């Protein structure tokens, strides 16, 4: 399965490769990024292992992108990563997850545009019927951001994962369906037009 680059006004999602590692290292070693993740990345060796694991996933089941900020008059800058996981083309479902972004760009509309690119791809190119999102029960910022996309809360899987520190994570699930997509698309486009405060 060919993994496409997704091009937006301010953001480009590039299929992840080992060539991205050095640029990712400049932003990925911030411990706050990994607080609610099942994987911890605190050094180059762990980052290499994280990239290797992403690239080893079956190409028809997962797509991992490097998130690139397009800067007019300057070199573009890698600022994070995001994935399409558990892709099932028979049942036409997938999950958007493993998303992280340099904290300096939270609330700037960058993640909103990245999600619009991903959702447009899955609903209009892959013709999926449902896209899921899940997050740590304590990650209230992520839950608020997912709700702001227009996703619907579906429930919580209790004691779903054991975190690297041994604590238990409950996973809070949301989804966007094909029926929801036109309204979600309009909402995201409006937020991007209105600027960072609404995004």
C-alpha cells in the first residue's frame, strides 16, 4: 500500500522514514510529549527504536507520518508525528493516534490542520466509514481537543493498558463516522479560517 504525503496550507504530513530521525530528535526528547504514551522516548537510541517499530508495521495496517511545519521564506521544520493505525479496508475502519507535537505549537492550529488532512484522506480517498480516537483517561487536554474536532464519546475501556511506570490506564474512546464527516469538515475548515484562538 502506497503511503501518501498530505499537503496543507501550513502543514505537510510526510510518510515517516529513517531520514527524519535527526530532525525528530530536536523535538522528540521533551518528556512532556510522552507522559500519556505507552512508549517513552528520552534519548536517540529510544527514538531510533520508536522509528524502527513504526516502519516495521504492515504497510496495509498502519501509516506513520512526520508532521512538518511549512515556513514561508525559510526551511520547513519537523514538529511531530501522527499515525493511522488498525486500518481495516474490509470493514472500512481505522484509528488516528500516536499523535504528538512539540508543546510550543499546541493551540496554534497546526494539529487542527493535520487532523483535517488525515480525516480528508481517510473519508474521501480511502472511503472509510469510521475513524476512532482513544486517549489516556487523565489526558484531559487530548480529550478536549478530540471533542473539539466533532468526535463523539463512545465509552471508556477500564484498566486497558499498563503504562511504563506500572500504573493502569483507562482508554477514553471517540469516533467520527462517514455521516458525521461533512459537519466535522466544515467545522475544522471554519476553525482554521478563524485562526489559532478557535483552532
